[in-house]
C-alpha cells in the first residue's frame, strides 16, 4: 500500500484496508457509497409549511386601534393584521424617527399580505387586509402636493 491517496482514504474510513493485495494506481477502485443500516444516522423528515387560506373572507367583527409608544409595538400590529383584522395606528405618542420606521414596517406588512395602508390624518394610518374594502371621500390629489406619509421637517 504505497499509494498516499489510498492510505489517506483508509485513514479516513472511505476505503477498506486490503491485506496482501498489490494495488495498481492505474486501476481505479469503486468506493462503497452505501453504509450499513446500523451505521446510518437517524433522519428526521422536514415538513413543508402549507399556507392556509380561508375558504372565504372572515367575518369582520373587530378593528384594532393601537397607540404605539415604541417600535417594539409593531409585533401587536403585525399579529393582528396577519389574522385579518384591520388596524388603526395612531403615531401621535411616538418620536418622528420611530414613527417613520413603524410606517415603513406597516407599509411592507400591508404589501406583503396584499393589504392596503391609508393615511387618515397626519399621524393616523389604517391598515386594511385584502378582504376589507374602504370607502370615503376621495379627494383629488394635486400633482404638486407632497404625498409622503409623514411631513418632512
């Protein structure tokens, strides 16, 4: 057994040590790829997450109003909106930088779940799920008006 590759394979357990056999390097040998059943590690099958969809839109019997004080309150907003509950967010008790972050989060949340985000007043927003329609006075938007969610300083 003068072949260094063969010695390495025997050392790593990839090949069996053959006693009294003169190995020729030109003749490749097949390495056994299957291991005995007793040496196999247990395999845990992965479950595929199947998205659950309601047969129809759920009955709307609740609207959640949230007055967040910090960005960490976004979890309550996300959980309710994901469950199909419309959420009114009043940002009047937040600093401007955290309010911007929360509006960015809420717009991403509504986009990801096929909902809508609407500005009600300068610091109040409505997140409506896909199965909820809103109606009201639709003011004509002038092209020179800044349409950002929060006013810039």
